[in-house]
C-alpha cells in the first residue's frame, strides 16, 4: 500500500490523483467512499466502515486499499460496482459462467435511465479480472481472454447478442430522439441528430441507418 503515500487529494475536482506508471489515474472521492463501504459490508467488517466526515482525505483512500487487500484474501467472487442492480449482477455472472455467449450492453444514468449512446466496448463475452477485486470484463474478441472492466453500476439495458432478446431494462430506460437526415458536409452524406443536434456524420445513408439500428439494439454491429 505504499502507493497511498503518494496519492494526492484534489478538493476542487473531488478526485484522488493516483500515480500510475509514468502518469496518473483518478478516482472520485464519492467512488472511493462507496467502494470502501461496500467492501466493509461484504467482508463483515463494520469496524472498517468509512466515515462520511473523512471523505476526500487520503486516509480514506488508504482504507479503501486496505479493504481491497483483505478482499484478496477472501472469496468474494465477482466484484461489482456499488449500486449495480441485483438483476444485472445475476445476468453478468450467468453469462460469465457460460463462456461463449455474448451480450450487448447499454450504459447510462442510473438515476434517470437515459442511455449514454455508447458505441464502443458494448458487445462481447463476459470474463473476470484477476487481482484482489475480480471485476467483470467485456471480452470483445472471439479468441482473446482479455477485456476491459465493465462499469456494471452504469448498465441500463442488456440484450443477448446471439438470440437478440432483452434480458434487462432499467425501469426508466429511454434514449434521446435519434434521427437520420441527409447532409452535404464534404464527403459525408448523412448525419444522425440526437434531440435535434448533430451527433455523428457518415459517408452514406446506409451507414447512418445501420449505426442508428445498432444504438437501438436492432443490430449487433454498427
């Protein structure tokens, strides 16, 4: 946990600045608190529960690292983000054990249910990381065993990418209004408007329509 000695706290951005190789990464004050709180509950260690009055202090980040180390010595299974709905946890874990089955994930705001219209890192198999906190991973390649960590707490909709049926939908799930219109902007011939504002342009009407269908879950690739 030596890294905690070099972590800086930035009250303006409410972020911890964490050394990472030749650069830095960041982790929000509230995120650290939520993870520390969840870990203390999973480990049945109320004596290590984070205190609200210590949010933003380096001591709380050190506590988070300590709890993560304890988690590595325990069998907590797959570790999901705080606030991940139970149904989402169950689906991701079920598909992880199946191995080959692929999912289409939609990310968005858990409070409002609004889709963020993420188009990258949203289709693949479910794996699990190594380390003390074994986070769910999305493995996009059919042959690889490596993938990126899933923001499970931000999932608002899930489809089975093979059978094309819906497995989960946030109670308030919705998308912005998506509209394909022609355009004459250099080589681009069509554009997609999100609530009336230009979001992305394409070189053909077909590509624009395919992208829109992908965002709606009607296709599994743009």
